[in-house]
């Protein structure tokens, strides 16, 4: 249950070098640590890009597994046998019907609502973090989670044969709690919000020596999000989009997609171009959007109060870096209300047949807001990231969608119900037109 001596099957082609502070540049060994001892800045993984240029080609990537591990040279693991449960290579859907509804042309949905094994993008980051955890000798892994991360950590730990204890706020959606318990981890439901859960986990990590994927393993964990950038570039025919819209919680996903694009440019896999980055938050937890609107270079913590619980982080660790990315790429960061989030979920479902959770509803609602404000060029190639499945947050939609028609097993009963359904459809259209 504690940290053991580092053990791994080392690859002769490993390309990551060490950890480096994002603020002062101080370098550290690639161990289980995440904060600079000099300036307390966050640490991230650095790579040997000359080695990457020599090793990696479009052909070598295409010949790899149909998972995130086709990009293994860009990920911070030593082994040639990572934990591979089929995570990644999720669909990039050309969203023609949604695009027409919004009045734009070239719109794509990167659909991680069908990611393996637990239907969210967190499967990417956890696959990387737990592979590195095994290399570093951890036998117990953990996380602080708003739901999706707990699902992923428990599932992939079960596959890898690791002990698992996860921490969640006590008021999480029932689907996410069940979706963690099914893998038989120890689950601690904390009476507090995510930021309070995270503070407790920092203490536990220090006292028990466990591998917390989003604390002492965070530099490795966060690198998994780059694969969302890699896959989009590959799926677009080795080209970068013009604009991306993604949800913001801690801000890490946003910044790592940017890093992924930059790495592909750096090693010559795609042509250099500026991709505009726009972020989405819920009004009830929008510290990054507030700072962006007010032109601040710091983020004020807030107390979350929104149905979008999976992105409800009131004190986002990478918020300032997300703002920097949005500003330097000419993007935007917007927030939307809970009713707009519900409408976003319904809009994506009825146009593209994709049922997303509240984080995705936030992203679609912000996309709509940006289009209406003229902040998305109708002709540019825009990719929207959907990061989780709506089956996990069904409670959010209760009372906002229709109900089935209960009929007798007779034709006339069916005909009467069908006429009622047509009448309701006409009323809905009249309300839309008004």
C-alpha cells in the first residue's frame, strides 16, 4: 500500500527526459512529484524532440495500436507494454445537422462520450498515469474526482491489478457513484465540494504514499490529454483545425490539447498554423471565464453551484495557463447558465444523436453563443470536444424532456396518440418561431 522501489520494463526508445517547472524552469527527476521546490510552480514533462523527429513518422503512428498508445513516444512512460484497454481513437464526427442549425459549415464533434472503458476522456489520462504509477512502484492508486476520474481510476486500476481508493464529493450523480463502485474500489464520499476533496487528498498523499493520479502523478496524468489533439490532427488528414471549443474545469485539458498540436508542429507531422482556442464554463462555476472577461492575469476561486458538476472546480490549477492559450491564439472563454446547458445537451442529441453529459452541454451552449456573437467564422473548420456521456448525468434532464405515450394494444389508441404527438410538435415549433 506504499511507494516501492522504481520498477519498470524500460524501452530503449523512451523520449521523455525529466520534469520542469512551468514558471522558473527548474528541472527535477521524473519521479512522483508535481510542485517546484524553488517557486512552487507546477511541474510538467519535458521531451527530447530531436529524438522524436528521428523516431516518429505519420506511417509509424498509423502502424501502431488503435488506441492512445499509437502516440507512445509522445507520452511519459518507459515501458513498451503500457496499460492498454482500448482507450482513444474515438470518432471525429462531421456534424452537418448541428452546423446547419447554427449557421456554420465545417463543424466536427470529437466524441469522447464513447471512450473506453468508462465513457469519458478521463480514460486517456488515467491510462497514462497508472502506467507510470506501476513504473514508479506504486501498488495503491487514488484520485480526487468529480465523478468521471473516479470511474476511470477504479476501472483501469482493476484491469491493472492495483489497489484503489478514490475520493468524491458526497453529492455526486448516482450514475457516477455506481459507475465507480462496480469495480470494487474503496470509495470515500466527502461532505464538501471538489476543492475540499482535493485538499484532503493532498494530505492523504503525503501521509500514505499512494499514487494520486491528479496530485503527485499529475505531470504524467495530464499528458494523456494531448492525445485528443493528436487524434484530431490525424483524423483531419494530418491537418490542424482552425478553431477548437473545449470545456474548462482545471484548465489542464485545454492547455494539453494546445501542447499536443504544438508538438506535432515541432516534429514536422503537421504544418504550422494558429488554431484558435475557446473554452466553456458554467455560470455557476466560471472562475476562468470571469478572469478572461475582466482581463485579469489571476483567477479568483469561487464556490461551485451548477448542474455541470464534472467541470465544477472552483480553484482551477491551470486556469491562468488556459487564459494564456485563449489570448495568444485569438480565442475566447465564455460561460453559460444551467438552462442553456440543458438546451445544449438537447441540441446535440436531436441533431447528431450524441447524448452528452452536462460538461458537453456546456460546451455546445458556448459554441452556440460564440456563433451568435460572430466569434466563429462560418467557413472555418471548428472542432468541439465532447468529453463525457449523458448516461452518467441523467438526473440533469429530468423534467426537461418528453415522456412516452402510454397506449392500449389497439390501432385506434395508437392513432390518437400519434395525433397528440403531431399537435405537440406544432406547438413546439410555434414557440421556437416566437
